[in-house]
C-alpha cells in the first residue's frame, strides 16, 4: 500500500480517510464492531482489535464515554450524560469527543450504526 490509497505509511495498514472519519464524528449513531473487545481495569479501558491485535487505551472520561456508547449507541445521548456527570464546558467536551471519535473510527474501533 502507498500513501493516498487508504494506507497509513507508518503502520502499513488501511485507515479511514480523513473525510470519512469527519463524517463519522458528526454521525449520531455509532457502534462497536464485533472484532473489537474491551476490558476495564482500574477505571481505564483497554480496547483490542482482534483483526490486527492492536490495543488502544482510554482514560477515565474515555472509559465513561465507551460505557455509555455501548448502552445507548447515540453520540448525542452520551454527550448530554457526560455534560451532567463532569464539570466541563460544552464546547470543550464536544471538541474532545470529536477527537476521540475520530481516533477510534480511524482505527476501526467504532463505526456508524
């Protein structure tokens, strides 16, 4: 694979093009693909992609996002819940969630439902 054909030159693996990741960030309904498993440990969550063996770690807030998303599947519902649970302003939370969702989608750990 070469740059521009959907490959990450550093990893040599396919990734979501930036435009697709942006559209997924804006999508309200997201789901965890079947090939992704997660395990919480001491308030943090470790995600494992069974297709490629790669791990991804979530901090406490990311863990709460993951828990809520698995239950509700709606980014909007999750965002409202996080706003009520954490002392954070809405623009900052939205920006952080955009970055998290984009990173998870680019790695194939989340997808549009």
